[in-house]
């Protein structure tokens, strides 16, 4: 957590709405990307982000600073996104596309992109990203959240496990199943 962020958190904990607005501005975009990858629906993601900041404002006094403010928000956002999925009947349908803002891919996606060098690499990477986005909807909610947190957000297994209330073995298994399903989908696509 940067010095400015610590200062803004301290002010916001004392009721300073402007300081909290600065925190919202700092974290809104990454939280939206996280939520849209989990829900696969920009509308649900927006609702989850709004709920995240509402809960953060109400619970700011309980923020103990054991983790960074951003990590704390991520945990709230994942839970809010999962709650939006549970509230929505739309998640039960097979999704054929996902509106995912893929400014920076990591993990599995980066290794796949590197296998395709050449001038068409950007186009191929976009196709792979779109294909994975479509298939994220076929994963269970737990698999999708674990995959997104690990491979898009770079979160530790401990953080993912704590967020999803899974032990380390269950967390690894969820990620393993997600990667296996996505690899199979990519093999079929290739």
C-alpha cells in the first residue's frame, strides 16, 4: 500500500468522504475487471463493484490493516460477484461471449500466447483470449473465481483459499480443474 493510499485510508476511516472517493478512483477499474471475469456480465460486475464499495465504506472501521487495502477490497469484490451470480438467473445459461477487458493477461494465457510467435501473434492472442472468455462461463463459480484470481489477478493460493473458504488442497484442485477444462477447450479450438 502506497503512502498516499495509507493516508487516504486513515482519513476515510475518520469519515472523510473525499478520501474514500480517491480510494474508489484508485481501485474501481481493477475491481471491475475482476468482477466481470467472475460474473461474465458487465452489468452484474458493475453491481458487484458498487456493492463492494458500499460494504467497504460501511466496514472501514473494521479494516485492521493486516493486509493491504486493495487485498481487502478484492476479497469483498469476489464475494460480491459471487453473490450477484447467485442472485441472477442469467448465470445459469451457457454464456457464448464475455466482455473481458484484457489489458494484461498472465499465467496460462501468457504461456499460450508465447507459443505463437510472429506478426499475427496479437490477433491470435485476441482470439485465444476471446475463446477462453467464452469457456469461463462453463466453469463452476468456484473454479472460475479460483482461476481468475490466480491467473488474471496473480493472487496467492492462501488468499484465494481464504476468499473462497477453501483449504489449500481444495484451492489447488479448483484451479487444476479450471486449467484442465480451459486447456481442453483450447485443444479442441486449435
